[in-house]
C-alpha cells in the first residue's frame, strides 16, 4: 500500500489549475457548485476512430485574486481576460459553461447536479 506523507489542502487543485491556465494566484473562498450535464460529452478521436468519450463533472470554485499577472499558458488557454458580467452575452459560451457562470454570479449557495 502506498501512502502519501503530504496532504492535499482543500482547494489546492483549483489554485494550481487557475495559475496554470491564467497566470493568476488565487485564494479559494467557496464552492459555486458541482455540475454535470448528461448531454455534454467530450469525444477524443484517434484518426477516424473514437478513442474515448467522457462526460465531465465540473467542480467550480469561488476565488479571489491574490497575485500574479494574466498570462495564459498557450497549451491551456488561447485567451484570458476580465469580462464585465453585463457583457457576457457578447461572447459565444457553451450553454453548460454559461449555466455555471450564471450560478456563480447569482447565488451564494452551492449547486449540485
């Protein structure tokens, strides 16, 4: 049996992912929700053949910026920017992602689907 001597702190994965994808250092301050959309699947192809199909489950965290500069990792994100919530309709956003953003902006209670 393998044991890890170091403990993963709550929110640590979210902090790491945010840094990798945006360049920003954040402090996790809450849970927006745990989201799953059955008709939202990701298909990975290998040539003309389906290699893998996944249905993502997203754990969305609420965080505040504590440092860093917006510098997206090219392999992680093509563009990162601050957008005023009133301008969100100007952007093409997948409906499943729009649901998560909307919940984060309008509710303090975590959502579980």
